């Protein structure tokens, strides 16, 4: 895929989301670096084509519905990702917490018995 096509797709995504495609917005959404002069010249000749807005390697940033699309799949929002990580960590440390509670109980019983 050419840089022209990549820029056009991102510009169409922005326009479909009600935003005016600017050099800064387009540059921020491109996965691969593209020279600024190429972005500028492409945007000068760009015409909105609502149907021409999908390509699997481009993402919709957090500004656009707080979701990302990478390789054609919807990825978790930041909040969902944080929640998922928290749940995984809680699940991983639950056995350690239980073991620590058991150790503390044993220590208390040893202290009580030694008095």
C-alpha cells in the first residue's frame, strides 16, 4: 500500500468521525512514519470518500470513541485494559494472600502458646 493510500484512508476515517483531517491528526494516526510534505500534498488533493476508510493496520485513537482498531480487531479501552490487568493480578496474588494469612495465624498461635 502506498503512502498516498494510507493517508487517504486515515483522512477518510477522520472525516467519517466528524473531524477535519489536518496534517497533525493524520500524522498522529499513521502507524508507519510518512514524510510531512507527502501528508501535506496528499491532503491538498484529498476528497472525502466515506467507503474508503478501512485498512487493517490503521487505528482509531483514544480521541475517537476511546477505542483502537488494530489489524481489524477492536482492542480494549484504557479503562477496560486497566480493569483486566487488575483482575489478573488479583487472581495471581490470591493464593499468596491466603498463604500469608495462614502464616500470620500460625505466628499468632505461636505467640499465644509461648506466653
